C-alpha cells in the first residue's frame, strides 16, 4: 500500500505537551544512570563464546535482546540474552523511582521519551555489537515439534556480533545466505506459531498505520512487516511463556494476562466469517481459522477487523505478594495460548525488570530479593496505567498526521475498503477512519472526505457507493 501526500507541517510537540512527556530526568536519576555499573559482575558466567545477534528496526540503539539458535539433536537450543537492567538500577534509588513513574518508553514518530536515561538504555545497558554486556541469559530447549523440554535463566556476560534489522534478515533468508546465528530462526518461528495456534492463540494481523518522515516531509503508510518480524516475535513469546511457568511453579511473579474470548464474541465472529464467505473448517480453533484468513482481500480484512472484539481486558497480575498471595484463577493470555510474562524488554518496559529478577532467583534456587517482590504490585499498576497512556499517544500522533495531510482535501472522493460498517481503510494516503452512511462491510467502496478538525484531531468520511 502506498502512503503518499507528504506534509512537512506535522508538529508532535503539542502531543508531548498534552501528555506531559519530558525526556530530561531528575539530576539524581541521571547521575545514577551515568554511573551505572554491574552490581552482579562477580557472579556472572562468561558466555562470550555464543555468537549472538540482535534484530531491531534500523536506527534503534536501545537493544534489549540478542539471539542464537542451534540444532540440538532433532530439536533446537535457543539462547536468548536479555539486558540485565536489574543489575544496573540500584533498588530504592532515584533512578528506580523515576522509572516507576514513567513505566515504559513512549515512541512518537519524531523520537522517543525513554524509560531510562539514554546513557543506560542506549549505552551501558544496551546489547550493542562488539561490547561486553551484562545479560539475563535464557537457555530454552525445544523438541522437534517446538515443545519446550527445558528452560532456565542465569546471569552471564555476553557479546553481540552483529546488529541486524528485519528487512535485511528477510532479504538474506530469501537469498539463501542467512546469518549463521539465526539460520534456524524461521524453522523455530514457524513451529512456535503452529504451537500457539494449536493452543488457541489468537493473532490479529491487521494493518497498522505509521507516520514516517520522508524526503519531502511526513507521510502515512501501513507499517511494513516481514515474516521475520513474526518469527523473531515468537522467540520473545516463547521466553515469556517459559518465564510464566517458572513463576507460577514458584508461586510468585508478575504475569501479562488476557481472558479468553467470550462465547458470544466467537459466535459473532463465526457469523461475520460466514457473511464474508470465509470458510471455518470443522474443529479449527479461532487462532487456526484466523491464521488462514487472507487480509489482502476486503472480506478477509473485514473478518480480521471483527476479531478484535475477541481480545479485550488485558492486564497485569502480580502474585505471591501481601496484596495478592495467590496466582489469578485464570493466569492465561488468550493472544499467546498459555500463561505469559513480559521479561524480554527491560530497557523499555518496567515490568520486565522485576519479573526477570524473580526468574533468576527461582532458577538459582535462592530467595526472590525483597526489593523485587515488594515492587511487583506497584509495577503491575504502573504498567496498566502507562499502557493506556501509550496507546492514546500512538493514536493521537496518527490522528494529528491524518488531519494535516488531509486538511486541504475536504470534499474529495477516495477509494477504500470497508473494514466495518462504521470504519474504512483508505489506501492512499494510508488512513483508517470512521465512516458514516453504512458502507457494506468487506467491500471496496468510494467515500467522500466530509470533515477535518485539527483541534480534535478527527477526520470523517461518508459512504458514497460500492465498487464492483
């Protein structure tokens, strides 16, 4: 999909002001980050022999994860190194207090507002290539079917060999020259995707808008995704599933939860699928059905859009604490198909630091540090709050870009796809917006831009006619 009609007039400063986003850290927190040193240096295993690589968007410097995959008999051995932020941030200090306030790194089209000062998140804590780094090193063994047979995590020092990006990894794979450290990533990724579907995981493959600065200014486009975006995500999901099991077995931890879809939502999806001519094979789970839906067709896109109502009510659940002694009655995450925890992005997300510390202690056979256990309830609350704010900021940035790009086009007619009876996807420029007039769901239509309100950052379309 194209995303043309650029504009150089988009200023995201107003959104930073509205949401009180400030990059500068209190002096004491900044000083702690600048002086950060590995508090667990003496107890680390030296695993600089493993030829790790990182896979991130181009230009990223806050590198949380490095991966290496090897054959292990007829199965696989996954090594996943995660930046050991818990060893760099002193408990009870000014930096921990500030990170508890921020909760997570916030990303805007013109830059980020980081969870930690950049001297830590893009410096001593980041798994940059050719640098010795403190890591929480996961070792996960899989059988030939992708089932976990063993998983553990320990502190180690690692060294990444290369900083790769998704498009480059995909291109190297397609050319038959994958990096040796991730030559098996596609195999493991596909196995874990299959595992997730078999366990009821629901993966929504919907178009995601992004505002991108082009040569002539800002433009909207549909975020490009490669197969390796999905395969790499499976390694993170795999690790989160292993972490959740470790914590549930130990009776203490912090989970990312999402309840199973209610029966009426599944029934509604079945009706939509039938109306859109999408076959639902007998015995197929929701995840298996959705995996076969072609979102490149209007009918498939409408079906996938309708499936969003399946995934509602996500949250964080701390347990093994004075406030919540027991694990939740339903600890699962419907999007994953199993209990799941955030442990793979501690430079950018608060929860991961504390959940990782729990897993490290359990695997080492030691007591969970009081500072980590005591922070679990607060971390859950902070993550819930800041996730909501981050989602609002994402939407505000896209809405603002839409209003700037479309400001002079009121009254024009556009071709679009009716994702729902009240929402359309315009392909050029890449706009997802409300539409009145009841466009027939799952059809190609023409719509007219009826309004652009720069103050409220809202655009409105009205349905005109169906396209044959």
